């Protein structure tokens, strides 16, 4: 049975070692200017330091360059990709073909993981980007379990699936919150992932609170619940899914570390002793439920229901 990689998103360099000790195999980090919805904002020096720590312990670091790029940032791609190649990033996560084209010129040996978050919905598209140079496709969060398994069966590239955390429901390059408050004659401090305070959109009809914040990439509205399928891993492990991702955006470091420990235990048991995994998976789910904030219930995302747009 194939054991999937456990991929985690740290908030800061200081999280790398605790997450390694918790069982993480790899990390997604980056700079907000280049990467979307990162758990933390990593400068070049911090990226370099994180890679060094991870490589000392035979772990991998993927750097996010999956932002929506306009002309004003294109000239910076070459320099940043050259830097990532020099510090030996294990892969670059991209969505914009501009990243792929520049990487071919300045860092042809740098591995690429294709991730648009929304359009990786079938195996033909995954293979298209694989033939263009991507080594991995990150599947859309709106796919059912059956669609994920079918995609893996036909995929020519590695397949990554998010198994835990919140998901993005809306993004705009515009500073919607900032513009609104400015219109009201009020100053607004731009939300930073390092800050504890949070703003929400409230839906009284469904009694849902949607986290909303702004960063270098604009305005993001996130799901009201956290996805969690720690008790539904067997089928995907049997199918050979290559990477399970825990997304720690807008979570505390302590939360991500504890959740990582539980997924590490679940993956290892599922691979080595599925009977025991089946016996304790409900207990693991209950332990994660105990970690949840009261306004962040768990659900299974779209794994077992039809996508409704």
C-alpha cells in the first residue's frame, strides 16, 4: 500500500521543527506577494532558513507562486525563481502559465506543482499540465471522493488532496474591505495572518460566519466550517493518492501541530494496520473536534455530496 505524503502549512519558521516532530513530511510556504492564502508570510531569508531546517531532517519544502499575476509582477518572477532554485526548494506551486514559462528559462530542473484551486476537476486537465512540465496536480476542493479516485486512476502526475482546514469561497484582487471602510470615512488596518483578530461575514439565514480578510492578493472569503476527513482516509490511500494537505490558514500554530500529530497517526495506522485504524478513527475525529473553535464546526467538504455552484 502506498503511504501518502503529509503536507502542512506552517505559520512561521519556528513551526518547522515542531511540525517535523509531529510527523509532517513536507511544507508549503512563501511570500504573500507570490502565493495565495498562505498560513504565514515568509521572507526570502525565512524561506532559505525553512528549507535548510527541513532538508536537515530529510523533509521537503514547496514554495507557493500561485497568485494571480498582472504585468507589474512578471518582471519579478525570474529573480524569485532563480532564488528558489539556488536555495534548493523542492518544488514551486503555480497556477499561472507565466511561472511555468519563466521557470523553463531560468530553472528548468525545478519541480512544478500545478494548483489553481478551482480548475483541477478532471484527469485530462491534470495530464495536460503534466505534459507541459508539472509533476503534480493539486485537485479542486469541490470534488467528490469518487471523482478524486477516478482522477488518480488516470493521472500521469502526482495527485494532492486537501484533507483538513478551511477552503476559499471567494477571492477578489480588490481591497473590498479597505474600500468600504474608506468610503465610510474610517481607516482600516489590513488584516494580516499573523494577527489574532478576525472579521466575519454573517449569514443570519444559515447562522454561518464566513472569515473575511485582506492581504497582498486582495480580499478572501473563507468557508464557515473546517473540512476534516481523518476518518475517511482508507479509500484514498488504497487508490495511491500522493499527498494529503492540512491547510493551517487562519489557525494557530498549536492547532496545526496537534492536528498534524493526529493525521500522522491515522495515515501510519491506515497503511500498516487498517483494522486498528478503523477501530480508532472515530476517536481521532473526536479529538480534533475538541480542538475546534466553537464557531468552526467540522464537516467533510464536498467529498460525499454533489457540488452546487
